[in-house]
C-alpha cells in the first residue's frame, strides 16, 4: 500500500490517490505519514479530508505532528485543528504532547482556541497538575490572565503557583485588580516579596493605586528600601502627569563613556530594566544631554566616546506634563519610549509605549462615557457595584432633565400661537438639530484628540462646518418638505399645506446650520478654558441645540411666515 501511495504521489495523480485513501485504515495512514517527509508528507496530508486529517493527526508521532504544524498552510491547518479540538478534551491531552497541544490551539480559530483553553484548564483542575504545568508555561501572559478570569476564586492561587516565576509576574500585571487582590491575600510574605522583585516599578505603582490601604501597607512592607524609594518618588507626582506614568528603570550612560564601557553597563543592568534599546546620556549632575540606541553603539568602534555620536536633538517631557499629551507624543513620533526630566532637566525616568497605549485606551473610554452622558468608571462593568453605576449616571440625567425645562418653557409660550399640526413637528426639528450638532462635535473632539485641531483653528473649523451645514441643510429641508407633502399629507391625511411645509422645512434647515456651528464651537471653547471637551459633548450641546432649534422654529413660523393658530 505504501509503495502504491508513494508512486501516485510522485506521479502527481491526486484524484487516483484520493480514491485509494478512502479504503485505508487511520492507523495505517498515520504509519505511512510517519515514514515519509518533505513534499510527499505535505502532499499526502493535503489529500485528506479535514475530519480524516484530524483523526490521523492525533495518531502521528510527535516529530511528524511538529512537521505538519510547521510546513502546512494556515487555512488547511485551521480547519484541521478546529476538528481536532472539537473532540473530547481528555482524549486530546492524553494522546498528544503538551507542546503539540499548544501549537494546535494556536492554529485553531480564536473562538475555538479560547473556549478550549478554558476547558483544558477546567479539566486539569481536577488535581492533574503535572499536565497543567507545562501547558500553562507555554501560554502568553494575556491568555493566562483570561484563563484565570474563568476560574473559581479558590482555584486561582493554586493554579497561579504552577507558573514559572517570571511568567507569573507578567501574568499578574495583566490581571484585573480584583484577582490581583485575591492573589496578594493568598500569598505568604515570602511569595509576595518574590513577586514584587519580578515587577517593574511602574507596574508596582499601578498596583498600589488600585489596592485598598491594608493591601498597600503589606506591599510596601515587603518591598526593599530602594524600591520603596522609587515608588514614593513616583507617587508624589499628580495622578494625570508624566511623572506618575513613568518608570525609573532605564539605562543611563555617562557622556564620557566609550562604546565598550556602555555595553558593559548595559549587560550588567539590562535584566532589571524595562527597555534597553534606547539609552539616555547624562552628565555628572544627571542632566539629560542626549540619547543613543543599541544600533548606534553597534555601528561605532568600541573605543569611541558616545558623546561624539549621541543624538542631541531629542524629544523629552516634563514630570508635570499631562499624561495624555505624553501618550499622543509617543504616538505622533512613533517612539518606543520618551525620557522624563524634572524642572532642572535631570533625567528621572521614561514613559514606554505600552504605558502610552494604556493611557490612550483609558482616555478613549472616558470620552465614550462622557459622550453618552455617563461618568467613567475605573473598574470593569461586572466589578462595579449597582450603587456606583447609579452615581455615575444620575448627575447627567438630572442635568439633561433640567436643560429640557427651557424647551418646555418655550413650548408653553408658543403652543397657543401655532397650529397643532405644526407643533407636532417639534420633535423632528429638535431631534435633527441635536443629531447635527452631535456629528460636528464628535468630529471636532476627535480632531483635537489627535492634535489635528487646535483652538487657534476655530475660524477654519467654523468656515468648513458652515459650508457642510449649508449642503446638509438644503438636503434635509428638501427631504422634509417632500415627507410632509407626500407621506404625512397624502398618506396619513394631515393638514400640511404648502405654506406650512415650507415653514417647517426652512426651520429645520436653519436648525441644522445653527446646530453645526454650535457643535463645532463648544468643544473648542471647552478646550480653551481647560475643560475636557468630551464632558461638554452630548449633554450640553444637545440642550443648547434643542433650545435654539425650537426658538428658530417659532421665529420662522410666526415671524417670517406669519402663521397663527
């Protein structure tokens, strides 16, 4: 059988080969695959149906499994691995080495991979830790954190202790504050100290800011004196400043050092530093003079002084600079890190790109919350109490309710003057105006967040939005007129004369123009007086545009068209 299969493979008679394989037992197929390699292995495995390939894969020896996982196309492997992990979890673990299981999981679709990882952990939780340990050791910290979130609280410390020391620290950083607190409470003083020794200072600071006072006290007691000093140094800066975001663990080189001396210092200190690619050059007073990269060092002679080729024209930030500005700076210039200096230009730390991404995510979340009239929360939704959610939402609802009072006063004033059929158009006019204002404000807020729009650009912004609003107003006005005449009057029988329809259409067009102008100006005004524009976005713009839209409608109907009830 083997000879016949090899002959068909060599002659590239794929259809004949597929017909022949239909009658071959799975174990025999596995034996043949184990005995061939190269193109023959790839071609033969490719001829198998996905379900057959999955069954055969489990029967292969480890080396053949590894070759298949390495050499095969991702499309084919994803289909096969999905079939493999759809089988019984226990059978999967018992029949394949853990490193192969890990690679199978990585090749599967994300949905299957994530679900199966959790299933495996649940299965191995049944005291089969010898199988769990090597499997967990090969996973990424972010994946491990997700797995731990699926475990019962009582099992988290048990499984966490199976992780290698360095991986445990990286996983700990990725966990939520609730699980971190749970682990700390289960740690002995020795375990806590070992954990803190593996964490970078900025991660330790983040941990302290999230923990209750009793946990913070215990953390500080177990940290060594140097770490406590660095922690206190960072904690003294305002919460939203670059100083609070930075880490002090960076490579600092002296301007008189040679390349050789620089490499010696990097080798000596690298293990305790968060990043070593960019090194910072200082003088005897720790004042920042320039930067050099490892690439720069590699391209120069060992005996050359770094002062001769260091980059002096560099980007740096002050300790008190807003952390959002720092994050935008890293994003704008595609930096991996940026140095942080004090008021005397002395290097005190660096902000890395991973911390910047956290800030950008945090700020985006805050903006989304404010736009939707909700005070942002520091905790995940499921970890936030009902009372806290209530307190985050109720102030904005009360503000909007009070704002609606003005629209009510206007309606009460003019209700008796306008025909009932026109009053019925009020929700449409106010809603369209509010939506138009929100569109403009969101666009401007985004532009300011990306540093594309500054307060000094207000004239350009107004001019652009004015042109846009005229086009939109004309379109909306015509559409409104057609709706009132063709749908409301002809189909529903409402008494919308041409005169009435014209009044409503002109009013809604003017409301759009005014709303667009208000929507673009309010965020810029907020920025000018140093208030987060996102805070002003939805509640205030909606209230303002509602009032103005209603006033315009009444003015157009009564003043221009002279319509009276």
